[in-house]
C-alpha cells in the first residue's frame, strides 16, 4: 500500500509545474512541456463545448503546424461528428472523463482525412471535464515522427489526465492575474488541511512549493536554517506527511478537486 501511495504522490509532483502555472500567460508552454516530459505528447488542443451546441478552440500548442486550422475546423463543424461526443455529453458535471483509445475506424472518412491523414497525426488520447455548462475537452496527439503512444505512455496519461483536465478548466475559468504565490496564499488561508498550519509553517511550505531551497526560504523569511527545517518538520507532522512530493499531492488534490472549479 505504501508503494502505491508513493507512486501517486510522485505522479502528482511531476505535473505540479502545470498546476502552478494556472492563470499565467505561459500556461500553454508549461502544459505542453509537462505533457512531453510525462508521456511524450507532441501536441495538445483544448476545446470548450456547451450543451447548447457551441464549440470553440481554447488552446493549440505543440508540433502540428496546421493545429490552428484544425482547431477552427473542429469548432466550426466537425465537433458535431466527433465519435467521442456522446461520451462527453453523457458525463456528469465535475467528474473526470477518460475517452476510449484512438482507432481510425471510429471516425468518418472526411474527418479521418482532415484530422489525421493530412495533418500527420497517428495517435490521440483525450480527457475532459464539465464545469458549470462548459465541457473542457483536452486532446493529446502524436505525429508520425514520434509513433503511437506505447503502453507506458498511455498509462502515464491516464494517471495524470484528471489533474491535467481540471488544471486546464481552472486556467480558462480564472483571470490571468494571480501569481503562483498569490494563488498558494489563498489556498493556504482557506482550504483544510493547509489552513490548520501556523502562519510561519504556511510560509515555509509555500516556499517549498515554489521551488525554493531551505537556505533560500531562510534568507527570504529572515530566520535561521535550523528554524526553517523545524517549521517544515512541524508542518509535515500536522499534515501527516513526510516528503515534498506528499505536500505537492495535497495541493494538487485541492486545486484539481471538482469543488474548486465551481
């Protein structure tokens, strides 16, 4: 059981850069970099679908030169013939949706020609989440130079997809004004179990989450290294954790939880 928990926490920590980039202008670049590291994703596109039939392309980033054209075509017409459409619209609000593995036979001839053959896409995975009346549909692609996703990459995408989907939804829901430090400060002030920490313990944990070393945190707070390590130890004890990865896991769970998206 312990090994499973450790693997889950490591996975959470590995996608932390994308979560912490929510609301920032560089979110698309951080997202695709994270996806490339974790599962060799070549391109990512995000669509917003509504139950009234509207569709729009929110994000197009990666290694497909005609991605923008594909996004416009999908939002303008082809979303209506997407074989995943029924699965998307039958899903419950707030629950992460994992779509079936890609197979060319799922798509009509014209759709397959435009979106796969002509654009050099050889594989696709996807996730989605409904928040309010909008479905955020996140698609991960690979081109022929990369080959198809192998089993390990698919398993990795399945593991991180709920957090990635919720992060994308959160990003497009909030104004791109809050800095990572401001977002973390608000989270620590309002959400248990982080809000149960003392002010100094919260400051030390925020520094850890922002990537600062214990020495840098000490200098920023004007306290000794010994004090910083003591506050970290006390914070971890209060949270029932023993590592930085477990701290990341708590923050990612709070940021990506369904209740935080409404």
